[in-house]
């Protein structure tokens, strides 16, 4: 218990020594307690390590292989979808070009009709 008191005193003295002389700042008292080694948490008692202890290496290997297979399938699906989207963009560009040509032809035909109507009406 004396070691704990000595630690408390030295931490308090360090806090006072390190604190600036400005009166607007407050100093905090730091208390350090020594925890006996039998009360320290062990690595084997953590939930994560308990979870891994329950799963053997074979099941972890199987899960890894399944995950890799799933990633491969997702990659293939993604590639297929990208190809489909690229094809659709290509078709859209062709249709846009065709539409432009048809609109131009339509405008020219309207102009010819207007000219012919003016000639007939005159």
C-alpha cells in the first residue's frame, strides 16, 4: 500500500511542477493504483480468442475458401454488368447519331414542302 501512496505523491508533485504559474489553469491530481497480477485480464479470456478457440483451423480454412469463391463470383458479375453497360452506351450513341440524321432529314423535307407550297400558292 505504501508503493501506491508513493506513486500518488510523485504523480501529484509532477503535476504541480509541470503546471504553469498562470492562476487560471487548474492542476489535476493523478492517482495511480497498482493492480495485482492475478486480477489482470489474460489474453485467453478475451471474447475474440474464445471465438477463435471454438473454430478449428479446418472450418476457418473452409470459410476463407468460401469467401474467396464469393469474391470471384462477385468479380465476374461485376465484369458482366460493366460489359452490359458499355454495350448499352454503345447502342445509345448509335441511336443518338441515327436520331440526329433523321431530324436533319426531317427539317430538310419540311423546308422543301414549304418551298413547294409557296410555288403552288403563287
